C-alpha cells in the first residue's frame, strides 16, 4: 500500500507535485510545502486545464500553491 509522503512539495513554477527537492518537469528548486487541491492529469494534451496551466506532462499537480 502506497503511503502519502509528508515531504511532498509542489513546484511554484509549474505546480507539479514533487517528492524530492527539484521539480522533475522544469528543474526548478522553487518549491512550496503547502498547496490546495490536487489535479491528476492523465492526458494533458487533451485537457483544457492542462493547456491553461501550460502543463505538458502527465502526473499530479496542485490546483493552488500557497
Ligand atoms: Zn516545475
């Protein structure tokens, strides 16, 4: 069973949920530890929200970064 890590952070640049200290999408180290909402993108190329947020890679994203 997968446990949700308390060390999860969110990239302020592209809003991707990351588990390390560097965003694996844009390479940014500008991470926030608090965020609201979770967006799961499976096919970003078909998603209007992904287009709006300029997300091109599937995965987990925060809706709002604090
Ligand atoms: Zn990023």
